[in-house]
C-alpha cells in the first residue's frame, strides 16, 4: 500500500494493525472481485439495451405534476423496467414509499377475502408481519379475511417440499417468496433455487400467483426471478435498482394482470396507471437504474470483504467467506449487544453524512425488539448506501449492506473492525 493511501486511512482513524489485516484479506479476493466485475458488465449492457429499445430521450426527464396524464418519462421508464427484468408490465412510482409499501400493495391488490397467502420459506421480514396480520394491525390482510399459512425451511436451509405440498389447498391464491434473509441467518435464495420452488408449486396448483420479494437481490446475478417462472417481483428504489440516486420509490414488475391490479390499488379503480405525476424525480430514477449494476458490484465486494474479515476472526457469517452471493446483505453473528453496537458505531463513523453521530438502539415501528441502525446516507433509509442494522436480541447478528462505491464499503468494514478493536472486543493476530 502506498504511503499516501496509508496516511489517508490514518487520518480517518484506521490503525496500522487494522489496515494491515484488511490489506491481507483484500489481496486474497482479487479473483472473486474480477468475477463480480464481469457480472456487472453483463447487467450494465442489459440496462442499456432496455433503455435503447424503448427510445429513452431527454424529453423523458421532463417534470409532470397534478394528475400526471401522458407522462412520457414515467411510462417509458416502466417499459424499461419491464424489459430489463423480463416482465410483461411494470409499475415504478415515487408514490410507492418503501419496500414494505410495495410488497403490501402487491399483496393487497392480488388477494381477495377468502384467499390464503402462503410463505414456503419461513417467516417473512419483520415489517410484513403487521401487513399480513401475524401481529395485529389496522388494515392488515387478516382484517380482510385473508388467511396466512407458513412452511418453515428445513434445518439445513432446504425447502420442506412435503410440508409445502400439504399446505397448498383450494384457498391458496398467492405464494410469497422472500429472496433475501431479512433478520434471520438463513441462506439467501438463488434465482435457480427460486425457480425450482416455483416449478414445484405450480406443478401442484398452476394458477397460483408466485410473488418474489426481490429486495437486495437485483443485479446480483445475471438472471432475475421472472426468468424462472415468478409472476411478480417487488422491490424498493432506495435499494439496488435506484443506484443510490433515486430519492424514493418502489416497483412491481411481472404479469400484466398482476401489475394492473396493483396500479388500481395504488391510485383508484378506473384510474390505474394513467395518473401519478413524476414530480421531478424521474431523471434520478433513470440515472440510478443506469448506475445500479456498478453500484451493486461495489456492495457485493464489500459484503465478501466483510465475510472474510469476520470469519477469519472467528465469527459466524452468513453467507460464509466462500459461498456464492445472491443478495448484497452480509450477516455477522457478533454474540453480544456491545459488539453489535460497536460495529454499527464504526459504520456510522465511516459515513459521509452524520459521521459524528453515535447510533443508539430504539423501538423502531414494525419491529418486535429494539433495533440499532447505522446509516449516514444521502437518502434517508437507503440501504444500497453503506448501512448496518440489527435487532438487540441473540445471537446479536448485524446485517451489513450497501456502499455506493467499493472504496466506501471497504472503509466502513475497516472502521467497524477498528471500533471493536478499540473497545477490546476483538483481537487481531
């Protein structure tokens, strides 16, 4: 490492011991990083192809207001998303406030009273518990007489095919498959495994809607879940596909009927996709999508770097240091509340925004325990930007993700280790 670079890390608070430890790990990862770059190139070309096919023009960046009738930029962007993710139609809107909203919208618009929702991959992400009615909440699916069934993964992380077969019945209308792990230390599902599960389910009940919660998974692989049989994929623009530029928004891509149902629920029966002004954010949606494959590749490198650093120090990491990657999240079981808080303190200290703030656990809405979150982001809550969070409960796992550049992700991981080192919670050999 050249002296100028070492000096800069020192100025930011990284000790020589931590820097040397990280440099050794990074050197061992060159071949894996090259593979990530190659995949990013494939996905970059895919995005450009979709933009060129749909004749994206400067006029697409114009601002619309009010009803948003005939919004060229909005309508073209939805065609770009549909082509990029291989769907029949897409709904990509700033009026979708977050990933949970996008998922709730997809569920509530495609389920009717008397239907049953099935999760064949265990408990969904915490914030969906109130959407479904697992934890009672106003406006939940349960209040509309939509029942819920769940089949947990087997102990080794594989699908319980026998249990799934028993759970599917005449009321089963929609199956939700969460690609990423959420606040669990189970494996993330690859696109290939998602395809196997969908084929099995549709072999039992062909007309069931298979929805994939695609959050954190976009552009990590060369294929997306619609290419292996999913009817709908759903996600947030302040995660992967927004490329760090989208200030808000969510998407639903898939079968035309599923997307139309969602549009009528988002706006109003009779209006659907025809209304909804882009309000000046549309250019950032296009630019963010354009940059997304490169941004995701940096986040992936950060996740792999973190896994290798912390596994070497004796912590359990999911995925482990050698596993293939299917989302940008890295879980690390830190085994104590002190270590969890120190890790998040390091991520916050590495941020370009609010670096001087010390994160504290709090009772965040939608969660069943106190949660600590570190995120000095340009867009509030953007988890494609460098961030880390975790619930204050055993095994005190932290969920690290994001980094708009590899270099920022690297700094964040080194700073997290620095804080653990300073608090004498870890030894570096």
